C-alpha cells in the first residue's frame, strides 16, 4: 500500500528475516539496501540454525539494490562486511573505528575512492564523518545527537552512522542529515520502546525493547558508563517465547551483571512457550550470573511488574523497563505517584522467585477459554 501511494516520495522499510522467509521482500528493487549487523537472534527458526544461515537470508536486502543505488554495510561486523561480495550498486561502509588501524577494510575502501561514514576521535569528542573519494565531510559530534545520551548509548551512535550512510546514499544534503540527527529524540511519542527516558520522578526510568542478548548487552554497556550517576539499578525483564532456551537464560546472565534488583515478568509474546517457562529461564540465567536469589522477584503482569519496580525505587535510582506493551507501561510510568519521602515507598511484591506449575496454568487457560466460548 505504501509503494502504491503516489504522494509518498521515500519509504524506509524494515525487511526482517521472518518476513523474508515467509513472503519475500515485498518489492523487486530498492535504491538503498542496508544491513546493520548479524547477531544470535531468531536462530533455530525456519531452518536458520547458524549465524551464516542468518547472514545468507539477510544478504538478499543488498542483492536487490538497483544498479544506480547503494548498498550500506557495517564494516565492523565480519559477516555483514562479507556481503560486499554480493552487494549491488555503490558500496558505502559505516564503522565505529574509522579513525584507527582496527578497520583496514574501511581504510582501503576509502583509499580506493570509496564512500564511508565513520566515527573519529577529535579534540572535542567523537565526530561522525563522511569520506567520499577526495571529499572529507565532518558531519556532527556524536554527543550532540540526543539519541546517544551524550555519547553513552554507543549503539545509537552506530545507528546514527547507518542512518547517515543511508541518507547520503539517497543524495540527501549533508545539512539535512545533520539536522535530522540532532533533532530526533527517542521519546515515547517519536520512537516508542526505544530508549525512552522519563525524569518525572525522583529517580530516572528508561524503557527499551532490548529483547535479545545482543540488544541487552548494548544496554548493559551503556548502564556501565552512566552507573556512577545512580544509587541502585532496578530492572523489569522477561524473555520472548520463540527464542532458544540458552538465549533466554543469557538475558538473565546479562541482567545479573547490570542490576541490583531484578523483577521478572511474563512476556506477552510467549509464541507457543508455556506460561512461566520464560521467567524460569531468566531466573536460572540471573542466578548463574551471580545475582543473589533475594534480589530476584517475580510479578506476572507487565504493568504490575513495572509498578512494583517503581515502588521499590528511591531518589537517585535508575529503573530499567524492558517492555512488550509500550502503551500501558508508559502510562503507568507517567501516572505513577511516588510515596512522599520519609514514608516507606517500597511496596511488597511476590517474594522470592517464580514457582510456577505450567500444567496448572495451562488448565486455568483452558478453563478460561471454555468459559469464554460458552
């Protein structure tokens, strides 16, 4: 429908692995194709068992680039960089290491007259820079991009590099690219579930989707950088159902190294996994990661889990919410009324960790479905 609309001048389409395998791309050719990374997500589904399988599927995005178009690839990701052999159109690399010797691929590409968008260290910080043949275009300081949280959110610096490369490939003027990067804010209104920050309480709340180990590791790296600014870190976390057991356990392991308290919830995206199974795996991972059992709690519903976290938070804390249901969760965060200082603001939650009998829960669901049918 988007491509049929004659009033639309440009469309940015996420072409996910699942959609490609089920239905193809939805278009024949594109002006710019971009692959940002290959990570251990969605493995074990629809015949995709290894990272190389996943890379093979995703490479289709740059194979259908128009002859006069551009392929944008992450030079820092080896499997993504290898797609240059199959990529069509002009090649544009982006790299977080454009200013040092660690990315020989990009250095050689630029020396041969190719285009690249790279991050370089300068006197005032890190600069996103475009190289194109003989052209050297300083674009914007990374810390001036609001989505990077003053440069601490390294994953959004990487996203900014990719976005700049895509726009440059479409021949968007550099001043327009600069304005876009410096005016885009990761608010709930502009980009729900992607690093949404709420500072309306005596503590800070950050909401993010980070539903796989690679995403959560990036958040953990950001938290490590900003950790000195906060007293405690409290997180609300679950695991998406259609992931391998080891991936869901890994979420708990990563959280264990990031938080002081972990509230595990049930995900709304169980996708065939029995109720309670995901929280159990997250808990196992957190324990294996070294988090004390008394610091792990279980609250089944997302909104209820978020409220429990908010009530446990004190002035100067950081609350991380890895959400599935952005709307209700954001409403709970913004309408929450903290208990005045001096009162006990920590509401009790279900103590300990989830002791869930999947058979019992399935029986409850079956009974509820029969009642609804009658």
